[in-house]
C-alpha cells in the first residue's frame, strides 16, 4: 500500500487507541512519563533494571507507535534487562523528529540516567543515529529492505 502523510495522520488516533489497548507482556511493567511535549512509554523488567535504552519507533516520520512496537519494546527490555524508553514523538515532515529525539534524550537522562544504548527501526533508526553521538555506547538500527 502506498504511503501518504495525510492518511498516516488520519490513522494516528486509531494507532494511539490500539497501542493503549494492547496487553502488557508478562514479566514487563509499563509506566508513562507524561509530556509535554510528548509522552514516553517506559518498559521495565519486573525484577528491575540498572541500565536503560532509548528506542525510537518507525513509521515513516508520520505514524505514531503501533501495537506492533509494544511487543519488541517489551522483548528488548526482558532480553537486555534494561529499562526501555519508547518516546511517542510528534509526527510530521523533516526535521520534526530530530528535535524531539534530543528532547527525549534529555528527559530520559533525568529519569534513568544516561542511556546505555540507542535503538530504532526505520524512521526511528534515523533518529537513533542522530542521537547516539550525544551519549551511550551501543547503537542498534533496523532498516527495512526494499
């Protein structure tokens, strides 16, 4: 299906509600750091975490996190034993995501210290690369193939 920013904008309220209604993963607790300018979903293993990862979701820069993003976020938290931060960044054309990536980094450092690593898929991988030089030691980017 071809991507169109207007259609993505119309679907974002649906994605928001579906994300909220998706079940929590067993062994992972979820909390929200409320905005402004946007909320950050925090996934943490039940046994706690010492380190953190900042994860930027994909969505062509125009889509909100979908229920799909909730499962990898929980899995990354469980498998790494880290607290995973998933910002619900504002969507829109370039350069919208990049200032929000820096804002998310600042908010995460005040909540859980400097992130051990950065991760992202698709558009989130671009934000991940723009944020990594600021701090952290690990970079994990996922880019869909053509």
